C-alpha cells in the first residue's frame, strides 16, 4: 500500500493505492482491474475500509481508497463539509486518476461506496458509461425517503431543529464564518445525522483516528435533494446492492425499489443486520466474500478480450 494523491477541483485529495496480487485470470494480460472506494456521510478512509481494500487486492484487483475534500488527510475548506455534489466530483476525479495508474486497465474500473457514499457511487456510474461495476453497501439512495423515515422516528420537532441548524449554518457560510457543526452520530432523539439506537456504538466500533463526529449543519437541508434513485434507469453496468434487513438508517424497502428500477443488472444480497454491522465481524467476512465474488465475476476479462503482449 502506498500513499498517493490527486486533484479534485483544485484541491488535493489523499488516497491509498493497493496493487492487486497477480491472479490467474489476469496473468500475462499486463493490466489489472481497479476499484475506487470512499466512505459515507462524514466517513474517512481509515474507518473500516482497509479490510475491504486488502481483500480486493488479494483477489488481484487494484484499489484506490480516498478521503473526500475537507475530510481526513485531504485538503479543502471548510472542513467537515458533507456535500453530495462535492463528493461526487471527488469520486469522478478519483476515477480519472485511477485510470492513469500504472498497471490499471482503464476500462475495468469499478466504484465502491457505502451508506451516503453508496448513493454517490450509483449516481456517478449513471453518468460515466465506462464504469464496469458498482458495489453499493447499505446505500442511501433516496433523500426524500430518508426524510420521511427521520420524521417517523423523531417527530416533526426534530425536523424543525434540523432546519433551524441548517439555516444558521448557511447564514454563517454567507458571512464567511466557520461552519456550525452538528454530530454525525448521536443517541436517539439527538440532533445528529444518524441517531438510531446503534449509531454511536456502531460507528465507534470501526472509526479511525482521523474521523471526527461532526459535520456542517447545512447538509441537513440538502439531504432530501440527494436522490440517486432518480438516475437508476441510466445505470448500464452490473450493480451489487447490499441490504441490512434491520437497517434503521437506510430503509431496506427503498433499496428494493431501486433494484426494481435498475432491472436485470442489479444483484441483491440481504443480511439480518443493522446499518453498522456490515463493517465488523461476524458479518464483515461474509460481506466481503460476496463483494469479491461479484467483482471477480464482472471484472474478469472475457476470452474475447485482447491479450497485451510485451
């Protein structure tokens, strides 16, 4: 694993590049497939992503794991600004960078996203017709459904508090003051992006040293606008959708609806878990195994593909 960096909209994004081990299906072809990975809402690359990346590299797939602008080791201000638009720009920049990496086949690049990042992966793949496959783990795919779920769980008073905080933060942005920060995870009823009963213990089970439990409150206003489900019919590549049947953060029924919109190219795997259980044992290993199987199936060159010669 080596530290690398790329530029997204003039700012430096920090990343890890893991080279895939030589595998039988790529032997002699000279180039390997690559998976581009990033976290969810406020997540950093050191928070539970490395086991996935190492498994993919062990299966002969290169991996690029990056931090969004304003998070972790990446540059960018304001810090802790969760913006689905900026995150998708960063994903697109990371994909273009991955296609230039030594040994990578630019036509066999897949995207991996989790939670909020799972929605980003789907939206980016809907625009980039060269993407070979998508893994969307417990993905947030419909901000309107997320809003309805939050109101049901927390009441209208919670939404009023969230809107007030978001507007206060927008005012601070307009007057060039530092963001108003609110928690990413918190106990039930608290003003946090994720306040399910398992949110705090679940996130802290795999949170890395650069992760901070805070983000700019203005994104609370934008969550309903983030609707990757609206672009589902534009997806052209195989998609693995992983659903936590007890997920209190990303409603399983919404991901099922997304799968129906995608059609035959969607593969679904269901697990009897909550939103945060997919990152830790005992479900981490079967989760990773399903992802490796999917990626090897769809990133393996066919016998019709040309073989590069020295």
